[in-house]
């Protein structure tokens, strides 16, 4: 008999799996991985593509993705020194999963926005479980 997903997660150390899911499910990580799908990019190119992210958050996201082995950082010795980022084979494997999630989010953003408006209009603020985003 095939084990369930929950059994696999328990066998695989929930804390470790949870940490991995936190990294790969983070909105900035997803956007960085998708942005790097076609070619290596410099920091400022990534910043322009993902314009809502601050430089500080992008820097920490890139460092975390390098640490986890999803991207590689290349220093180009020139004046001034330039840095580019590229997906590793592990990052390309992750891309196959998160690309669909990112595309789904883009396709469904208007429907989700309307659902949130409907919910917020019909639910008093004190009864809402989450804050409006």
C-alpha cells in the first residue's frame, strides 16, 4: 500500500520540510525563480522585473536562494564589480513547480480580488479572521 502524503511528511521530518516549504512558497522566492527562468540576471534587472520588492528584501531572498542551492551567484570582475544570478539544476526543478503557481496567480488575480471585496463587504471587521491585503 502506498503511503499518504501526511505519512511521507512525518517520515521526512516535518520541521525540515516546513522550512523548505517556507522558502519555496515565499512570494519573493517564487518571483525570483520565475524571473530567472530564461537567463541569468543582474541584481538591478531582477529589481526592475519585480518592482514591488525592496532592495533589502531582494538581497535577503537572493542570499537564501543561494544558500538553499536554488540559484548560483556569479561575480564578474570588472570596475565596478557586477553580480549575476542563475538557476541551478535544483532551481530549474523548482521552476517546473512554481511557474504554474505563478501563472495561476496571474490568471486568477481578478477573481480573487472580487472574492475578497465580496467577503469584506459582507463581513464586519471584528468577525474577519485575517486582515485585508
